[in-house]
C-alpha cells in the first residue's frame, strides 16, 4: 500500500529561504525581525467632555436667575446683593440671557 503526501504550495513559494532584500543583511550584518507598527496617540479612540462646569463663565451660569429676578422688577444692585455678585456681572448676565432668548 502506497501512501502519498500532498502539499499545497502557493505559486511563487519555494521551500528555500528567500534572499534578503535589505542590503545590510546581504552584507552579513545581523538581521532583525520587522517591528510592529507603532500605535500613536492619534490612533487611540478617545472621548472627552469639553463642557467643564468650571470653565463656563459665571454670567452665563446665572443668566436665567438674573432674568427671573429682573422680571419681578428688582434692580441690578438688589440682584447682585442677593446672588453675591457685582452689579456689572448682573447686567452682563441679562445681556447674555436676552441674546440667548432671541
């Protein structure tokens, strides 16, 4: 009984090692394995919340409160005292709130 061994060889492949394509290897210098691709920071998926609560200006955060108190007829000075800010900040908050409502 004869047994036969079949090998599949892709076209262009041989059992002999290929000659080095790198001139340094051909000249007898030590061969090293090709390194893996370096994974840089730009390739790593990352999500960041850019709306940091501390980064939002105070007048934007208090604009709704200031507008509410202005509708009751309070002066900027009274609003500033009540919220612990200066009158200039109260006026700026009203301007910001009016722009956002338009």
